[in-house]
C-alpha cells in the first residue's frame, strides 16, 4: 500500500486501500470509491501523484481516517479482510 507524507501527516492511497480490502481492481475500485467518498471527512482527503505507471493525481486519505474507509466497504472480501486491513493501518 502506498503511503505519502504531506504537511507532516501520513496519507494512504485510497485506491490501494480499497483494492486490498475488496480484492478487486480497476473500474470496480473506482466505482466503490465514488460510492463511499461522500461519507468521508473531506478535510482528511488530499491528492497526490505517485511515481510509477500512469503517474496521475489520485486521492489519498489520512491514516487516522483510513480506518473509517475500511469500515464503509461492503461485500464478502471486505468482511474477510477488514481486520487484517485495520491492523495494517495502525
């Protein structure tokens, strides 16, 4: 999972967090993020361009708020992976 330090706070890639929690990629991750983004504290979000393929701006979430995002994700894979992801975030 990609992590970046912005303004003295650790931020996690929302794409990576969702991908590893729901065990899906691509369009599925984008659709899930579009569905849950409105339920996240906007002040906990930022954008960042990670190095590597694509190098596009993407949403990142403060580590402290990432726990809330993991709890919002639904489905069998999310249920199965929730504890592991919450432990990884801490």
